[in-house]
């Protein structure tokens, strides 16, 4: 019997389905050869500072820097109390691991730094004397689960991946605890709000700050252009832009107007005509940052965080491969499987005849893959997708299909036209672009702007009909969007070709593919940046932090990029964990002293400038009888800070199965009567029905119970 540990319940179910195990017990599945249990992400977390010493319950500058001599773990907490669900699940995993019929433990957590850390921290806590193996999967289809089990590797072979995860976790804890605490005491004494400091937060903030400063410092300048209209002997016309010494924009208008006045009726000659057949190849496969950038740029109201959540859901539904990848190519070993996927998803498409499977290095290239291949669909076709899922899935599917379509073809024409007399310097440049073949443009109906030029031959005489000067103003740089910010974080500010995937594999970056969305979201949540439409800007708090905070290395992209590169090198076995941590702890010691010695003023927190909102009481909490109120994300007990866990999430997954969301009216009825009658629920086959819903307590938590009226009860 093998015990398989999955990262979350939905993944455990995928494994159980692949192994055709139906028997679900309390916290696990059981079959003839396998037990399958799960975590809820991190079941264990690092001690808080006050767990090491109660004095840290109240911060004082003299307590810092503080680096534990030994980092310790505890059960994940909720509202400063051990999470009862996590505690119960850990006990279940421990009991299963100690069963006499269990011969080995297999970690099936995500194959990345964080997944390795989640699995290893739980398994280490078990202290079960059983061999540990590792499943390394890129998708949760039945074929891949069976293959992954067959080729499970000893977990000891992944020790460097674990060391990278531990190093990241300990370093971020130490930076956060020390610098956040001292900065808050220094710059916001007595305000009751925290000034968050982090190794990824601050350089990301600085990127936005720098762009805001560029925009503020920009001074618009006027410039001028001259466009001439020419006519061929056959009566066709075309325009040309005046160009002199490689310039098309000029600071003086007078000279251009003189040239314009000479044009009407003048003879000219096409002194240079160049025609080139151009092929335009599709953009490469998506990694996570590219997928997030594509969707947030194309659709209103989308954030990188939202794209990741939906992509993760599609991954768990077996529809796409692992989304948290930085690769934009596929492993060469996936050729056969990819051909099968292409055949499955291209069937019946209007352009199916144009699809041709190829093993091009642009698609299959081990040198461009790091841990996980690019995001592609699986062979499983979706039966039902909601609108948001369809947007993400179709983006992945279409980008995949494009790789196996012919290139789009264009005829590009350049004509240099020069007056035969009157203008000694300069000539007029005309550029044309005509599409000759749609190719991969058919997948998403790409319609680029075409410019048609008449068939002018080199040396042919034409006549100038007119000339017109136009006024223009230079424009400032555009504010950063999530797309542009993600690109700079991914490349660590380096100018790389958009297809230069190998350079992205070197390890220099701000954060990882898995964490960048959360970093942007956190910057918004803590009031350092705000969004205006798609544009991102610094708040006053964020700007003051950049300008006043003395530890300037934390704003330096190169410094943060080197730290991420060192974590990458630990993962690859090129750097040891201890060397990295010693350098981090030495940096913290110096940084704390820099903050303590700083004499600049306070930094106002956005959290303190917001006006208090009057909240409506919806009823009494069934656990503690305090008021239940509405927030942006949930209906919950106002005593949550005291540890009360009563909450009804607005994106409740159980209700979502019936295409319903909880409303204020529903919550009021539940709290008053203990039940609510709900109309408009939808079954799996799309039929609408009504039912009674109860939100019943199970320990410290609640779950929904669906009831139907009995026949003959008059309802």
C-alpha cells in the first residue's frame, strides 16, 4: 500500500479518479493499493516571533534584529489560533502514514519550489520511518497520473529544490519580521498600522514610482511633419513622408512649408523601390507571466491574480497543463503527446486543413524549458466553461494551435520619391503592407492595418499634387499596466527579445511566475499603489516610502534579481542554502541599523486616511452572537479579530455549483430563521429548481445542506 499526499482535495480527487478509487473516507480515499490524502496548501507555517519569545507581542526597536537560532514550524493558524481543519488533516495524514500496510509515502504536491516545501514540511513532521518518493507531473489527466506513479523518484533526489524553498521561506520571514517591525516603529509610531517591507514588494513598487516620475517630469515638445501626395501616369495616387538625414520629424515648421509650397505640379521620380515577401510567425507559447499580460491587456477588469486563479482551476480540472511556469517552449520528450493533443482539439475547426504538426525547435526545445513546459491544453475537451474560464482556456488553446499553422504572409513595399528639381536634400518615403496569406491569423481573426501602394517601378516618373505640413506634440511615457509590470519583473528590467526564452531561464527575475500576481495584488491591498483603469500608479504612501526609506538596496532591481538568481542556483545545486542565508541575515543586521539611524519623518499610511464606513448588521453570529456584517469578499462575524471563524464567502464554491451567489437577503434569513428558501438554482443538466438551504455547524466550521420539500407538505 502506498500513501499519496496531494497538495489540495481537488488534486487528490483527480488522482483517485485516475486510479478508479471510489471509496472516500474522512480526509482520504482508500483503494486496494493506494491511500490518497491531501493538504490544504501549507498545513504548517513558521513560528511567529512571539512564539519564540512572548516579549515580541509588543514591538520595541531594541528587540531587533532577531534571527532565530533554529527556525520552527507550527500548525497553520487562523485568527491567531491553530486552524482546526489543518490540525485535523495533519492528524489524519499522520495516522495513515503509520499504518502497518503502508510501505512508502509519495508526495504529489506541485512540482515547484513551493510544492516541494509544502510536501516536505508535512512529511518531515510525521516522523514516519517510511521511504518517501516524489511524483513529478505537469497535468492531472489519467494518463499523466499513471505515468507519474510509474516513474516516481526518491524524494532525496529533490533535496536542492527543497533547500531553495526553505531558503526563500526563511529569508522572506526574516526580512519581513525585522524590517517591517523596525520600519513601522520608526515611521508610524502609535498609528496602529503596519508599514510592509519585502524583498519583492519594494523593487516592484520602485518600477511604478520611476515611471510616475518620468511622466511627471515630461515636458511636451512640438514637432512637424510634411506629407506629399503623388500621382502616377496611370492616375493612381500615393502619399510619402518627407525625410531628410533620416529624420521625419522636425522642430522648425518654416522650412517644411517652403518645401510644401514647391510641390504642386512638380515632377518627381521613384528613385528606389523595394518589395519584399515577409513571413510573420505566431507569438511563442504562453508562460504564466505572458498569459497574464495578454489577458489583462485585452480584457477590461482583469488582474494578474484573477488570471492565475482561473488558470489554476482549469489545471485542476485537467484542461490545461501546469500554469505556474516560466517556460515558453515544450520539452522534446513531449512530441508524441503534443501531436495527440493537437489532433484532439483541432478536429472540426474551420481551418483544420491548414494545421500541420511540426517538431520545430521554436516549439520543442529543452534549452528553453525550466522544470515545467509552457502552458498548453490537454487532450481533454471542456464540456462546460463559464465566461471567465472560456477566456483563459481559449487564449491557451489558440496560442497552442497557432504554433502549427502556416505563417501569415505579407508583401511589404518601400518607395523613395525625389523631386527632380527645387529640393536638393531629402526625399519622400512611402511604405505599403498587403496581406497575401492569413496563416495563423485565422485562429483569432487577426486583422492588421493594410496600406496599399500603386505598382510603381524604380525610375518611374510621377507628379507631385500637393504637400501638407502637420503639427504634433511629443507624448509622455505611458503608465505601467499589469502587462508591462509583469514583463519587467520577469526580465529584471533587461531588454530581451520577446521570444528570447533562454535568457528567462537564467534565474534573474523579480519574484517567480507563481508569486508576481500576488505581489501586485498586495501592493494594491496595502495602499502602496492604485489602479486607474489598466494604469498603475504610486499612492502618496508608496512614493514617500521610495523617497525616504534608507535601505535603498531593496529598491534595486539588480540586487533583488541576484537574490532570486541565488535561489535558482540553490535549486540547481550550484549554491548551498547556508551561504545564502548567512548573506541574507548579514544584510538584515545592516538594514536594521540603517533604519534605526534614519532621521527622516513619518510615512503616512493609506490605511489610516480612509474614512470609516458605516456597516449594516445582518444578524447575530451563531457562534459568538456578535454582529454579522458584509465586506467586499464575504458575509462574516465582526468578531473575526478575536478568532471567530463564522463566514459565508461571496464566491462560495458549493453555491457556485448551482450558479448562485449568497446575497444579503439570503444571509439575513439564514441568521434569523436558520434556513432560506432559494429559487433559480441550476442542476448539472441546466434545469432550474428551488430548494431550502441550511448553513449548519460542524465543529468550528459550517457547511451547506440542501433540502427539498416533501410531497404532500403543501409547499
